[in-house]
C-alpha cells in the first residue's frame, strides 16, 4: 500500500487508502475500526496516530485518514502500520508503509 506525502500542518483533506493483501487483492474491512501507529525513522519512537479514520467502501478495503495535529506536526520520514479492530478485540495489521511529511514553507 502506497501512502501519499503529507505536509506539516496540512490537515483539511483526507488521504484515501486501500488495504491490500499480499496477493494484491483487497482486504474486506466490514465491521472494522481503523487506527494506526507511526514510527519516526530518525528517532525510532512510535506513537499512535491522532487523526480520524473512516471506512469509505469497507468491502473494497477503502478507508480515509484525516490527519490529526500530531500526525503532521513535523517533517520527516516515517513508517505507518494500520490496525483493523473487530468485535471481541480481535485485530489485523498491515505491514508497515513508508510515509513522509514534507516541510511547509
């Protein structure tokens, strides 16, 4: 899964993401609540994403991520892992995806 670049402080427009399986097929997110963890590649520190996640077309694996203030607080290179949590607290996780947040001028 490829992630679009973010820009420091830019939070209005959501990024639309498709969760794919290893074979390239889509992952059915019906009934899931999406969250994410972000690791700063410079410091190695991981944190929870504070943005809002919404299912767009759950059966097709499509969800959106509207960045929170901490998600795009600083420029850098990051790894992001998305978590789909279902009833009974069972979850699935993506492999990490590369993500960069660009400096704002």
